[in-house]
C-alpha cells in the first residue's frame, strides 16, 4: 500500500518562495476551498508533477515556474511503501530529481529516465494514467474512465489487476520470436552453404579418384612424345655439329686467300703501271730520232739500246704478269670456296640454335607435366584427408540441422506462450473473472447514490446500461450529474479492486470540484455519506467553491491570494 504523508511545494505556479505543506494523514475528510485563482487545485498539479513529471492539468512544464521569482520551483512528496520511507524531490530551474529511501539517495548514478522508471515500476507500481483513475476525480481537464479509448481502458484495468506484466512478457516473447527467426534464417543459410561445400568436396574426390590416374597416363604419354622429340633434335644437332666441324676443317685450307688476293691485286697494279711506262718509252724511242724538247738528235746507238732494253723488260713483265694472273685466279677460287663454307657453317649453326629452342620448350613442358603428375599423385595419396574433410562437412551439416530443428521447436513453444499472453488469452480470462465483481461494485455505489441502473462492462470494456424505464443506455446518454455518479462509482470500484489486489492501493483520494458542477443537493448528501462511512481507508480531499460544506468535513483548508502569491490561510 502507498501511504502518502505530506506534500510541499514552492515557486510552483502562483505559490511563492515559501513552502506550502499539506498533511495527507491528519484527517479522514478534508475540504479545500478558495476563490478562483487562489491555488486550490495547485496541489493536484504538484502531486502528479512530483511523481510523474507531468502536471494534472494541461500546463507546459516551463509555465509551472512562478513567473515572479522565476526559479527554484520545487515539489517534495513523502510517502511509505512496505514500511520504507520515501522522499521524492523534483524541481525546475535548476532541474532536480531525487529519490530517497529511508533517508539515503536511491541510484544516484542513474539518469532521470532510469530513476523515473524505477519509481513507477518498482516503487509506486502505477503509471500516470492509472494513478489518476483511482486517486483523482478531476474537473473538465480530466478524462474519466468512460471517456477513455478502449486501449486506455484496458491499460487501466490491467494495471489494477496486476496483469500488465503479461503484456511485458508478451513483448519479450515477441522479441525472442524475432531473434529465433533471425537465428533460423542464419542457420538455414549456413545449412545451404554446408550442403554446397559438401557437393563441391564430393565432386573433388570423385574427380580425384576417377580422373587422377587417367590424367597421369595422359601426361606420361605427352612426356614420352616430348622426350622423343628432344632426342631427335639432339641427334640432329650432333650431325650438324660434325658437319660444322668438317666444314670448319675444310675452311682452314682457304684461310688467307682473301688477304693474299688483295696483295696480288696490288702487285698486278704495280706491274700494270710498269708495263705502261715501258710501253711509252718504247714508243717514244721507236717514233723519235730527235728530242722533241731540245731538238737535238738522239744518238742511234743509245736509241737502239733503249728500244732493246724496253722490249726485253716488257717481255719479262708480260711473263711475270701472266703468271700473276694465273695466281690471282687461283686465289679467287679459294676465296669463293672459303665464303661458301662460311655460309654453310652459318646455316648449320642456325639449325642447331632452332633445335636448342625446341629442346628447351619441350623440357619446360616436360617439367610442367611432371609437376602436374606430382600434384595429382600427392592428392591421390592424401585422399583420406579429403574424405575426412567431407566427413567434417557432413557432421557440421547434421549439427546445423539439429540446431535448426531445436530453434524451430523453440518458436513453436514461444508461439504457444504468445497466444496465451495476447489480449484474448490469459489476460482476458483474468478480466472475465473480475468483471462480475467490478460490475457488482459499480452498481452497489450507484445504488448508494440513489441511481438505480444496471451498469455492465463487457470483455472489450464497452458499457451496457439498463434501467427500469429504458432497456439500453450508453454513458453519453446521461446528464452531467448522472455521468458524475457513474464516474464516482467507477472511482470507488477501482479503489476497491486495488485494495483487493494490493497493487495501487493508497490512502489518498482527491476530488476536484465534484460538488460544484454536476451533483445536486441530494446527490451531494449521498456522496458525503459514502466518503464518510464507506470509504474508511482513505484520506479524502475535496476541492470546492462551496462554503456551506464546512461542517461536513473534519478539516477545512482555505487558500487565498496574498500579495500576488497563493497561500494556505
């Protein structure tokens, strides 16, 4: 049970820089009165702001700070839960949010959002919407239960019956289902991948075993052919080399022919020149008896001797020239033979070079084929290892299939739990169980207020209203006073349900201007009887403009404006 003790607030709305303190425990019934704007309803805003960081009325948070002082807006609330004393302090300018338990800070290191969640879920065990339905019946800014949407009605009742945990569990299960589906997707992909790897490994082993030996035989045949060609080319090279050796030896016989021929040609030139000179001299002395230059007679004996010498010399030169010509022809023949042998040797050498290129190419092909044979042989020797790899793939596939099956089975279980925890599952069964009690209590309180109708909520939280006059009514069909009676009956019923469930059972009940608008005099008297004699476990605060109710309450708290600030006088 939440037992509220006190609330204090300053610089909150129209309240000044001095704390306004209200004791929640001192009296059973309390009347709060004052003129418009005096600050009667400020306590409601301070209470919900302090607990839920949200004022009761539609006021923006910056507007909660007193416009005169403009700082140090603070609300402090004292209450007990399960013999633990709590103090909640919340402020604006500066921003403050503290929770104390038995005088010690609670989770000082946590941020405000985390502390708010702890306050609502672990300490109060109620949120703003449910709190306002069982603790406060407000004025026009408040949305009564019957004016809430179906979803919000369900939320309030689930809070009262402590079954919202099922919704949280359901959300958790949905997260688990989503996670499991992602795992199944991943495992399915892994399964397909392992299958593909197994197929590739099986094909590799088949090729290894079925084609390995055939490839070795084919490569050996290629090697034999290439070896044969290499032998052939080497034999050709041997023949060519012998031929070159023979030709080279023959060529030695003609070495120097070119050089000798050059010398002989030079000698022939000189002889030819000498012959030309002798011929000219012979002609001169033959044709001339007088010197053409000096015009003197040439002695006959001298002329005859010179002619004879010239003839003899010419004869000798001609004999030597003929012999030289014969020698030159011989050396020219030797030079031609030498050049012919050189060309033949060059041709033979080129043939050897071509054969060597073919031999080198074949030898490289032989090495490649031998390496391939070695690889195939090694793979054949290691086929046991390849079979082991295949077995590893097979075991991995089996484990993956089993794990996948487990995950699918888990989803089946989660789906079953999800179906139970849906709104139409276990929660609906629990709500069905309490609906007769809820309807009974609502009608009980309506009859206490002399409002004789048969009010029923169904499983979808829609209402059915029957009266002696009309068979079917809806909430919207009634007058404002009749709606107020229904709202009060529901408020008292929710408190009764909370008391039975001990979920949000509290000592505090606040009603804002319920007498001022909708309840007539007779209804007011009946209502006062209920809060005085029936609602005995609550400290009730009624906010009203009416001043003729003083004697109906144990305590009267009056608010007024003094020097522009709201004060309790």
